């Protein structure tokens, strides 16, 4: 029986100066990128993602990651069978709807920029925010630890692994407490506590923006980050996509949904390979790689051909 393919769309954290290079091997994807780079609003943000450390600023990171991912999808799409599922991690969920054809690619990139703007506005007049990755914590200790430092679970990535968001002033203390308890902690290069109640003020304005877009039903199911359920229609997408700005992402359950759907192969569109590594660790029976591991589009195509036959 032929394999079943899932597509993974990354979030922030692994963007780099060469994040558009692979897609530019394809003429159609190159033309798409040229259009975005020539846009007076998007162009400066995409160039900033190449040229300097601004690539980690929310306003630069979100549209750049969506642009790089959708350009890569444009380059690969003619080579691939229709995916069984597509899922996006954080901002990658906006990308996922572009991959599934529910949103025009250019609209998805523009929406990513607007999403970043609305999220950044939640910082105005308030304390700085941060995100911390935690893992290996003793059972039952995480909730109390987060509450003590004013943090919230933002993205659950494994049985003992999650990303938490909260006040930047307490990030170091939270990390130190996690280490003291026998766990592991990493401060992430993200300055907005995504997927926590601290971002609630961005939800309604983003819902309004989504309602003003031209939507189609997804050509194949998109997993909702907040429920891990497949989304088949535009109405549900417009209801759930704004909510994930301020509600936790159930990425662990999304990965389990791949297995339940019979997925045998997964491809992360990059930049980075974090989602591929997490999925491979949780479900080693699913063959999983990121495009960032390949030097050419042909190499990706050959690997997928071997796995899907």
C-alpha cells in the first residue's frame, strides 16, 4: 500500500539568512519570492530576515517564515502526492492554510505580518514577555512551578515537554527552578508570550482581519492547533485560528493525530528541523525529515519517492 504524507509547517526560532535559497531553485517559487521582495511593505521585512538579527523580531520573523515555507511548498507541490494532513506549529498554522489552498499564499504572508503587529501591541505599556522550553520535569510539578513564576503552558510538545510563556523578568528564575527540580530549561529567542492569556487582546482584531479575507475550504485537512482535530471547512478555520494566539497549542496531540490518520511519511518545510525531530522521537515509525536536511529539491523528491512507494 502506498504511504500517506503529512506536511509540517514550522514556527519561529530557526530562521536564518539562507532560508529562501532552496525555494529559489524552482523558477515558479523564485518568481513568487521576487514579487514579495518587491512589495513596499513586505520587502523590507523579508530583506531584514536575511540581513541581520532583526530576523528574530516578531514583526520580521512571522511573515518571513510564512513566506519561506510557502515558497518551498510552491517549489515542491508539483512533485508530491496530495497530503493526508497538514499541520502548523504556532505561526505555521497560518502557513498550513496557505499550503492547503484555503488562503492565497500572498494573503497568508500579509496576515502573518498583521498577526505579529497585533501580538506586539499586547506588549505596549506592559512588562516584557518571554518563552521558556521545559522538559524532563518530575511528574505533577510543572503546573505549580509555572504558577509560582506567573507563566502559562503555551505549547505542549511531549509527555514531559512544553513551552511556557510569561513575564521576561521571571524567565531566568523559572529556568533555574526547573533545573533545580531535575528538569531541563531553555530560554527561547521569542519576545512575545504566544498562546497564553497575555495575548488575549490580539484575538478579536485578528478574527476581524481573517473575516475580511477570501477563503476556500482546505483541499486537504489542516490540524487545528488548539484541538488537534482536522479542519475541513473555512468557517471552522476562521473560528479557531484567532483563538490559538491566546490558547495553548496541543502539538503532542497533533503528532498523535498523524499516527491515527495512518500517516507514514512527514516532511517539514523548514526553516529548521525541530518539528521533524520531535515527531521522529514520539513516533519513530513515521519516516520524517525536514527540507533543511537536503541540498536540492531533487534530493527531497527522491527521498519522498522511496518512502511513499
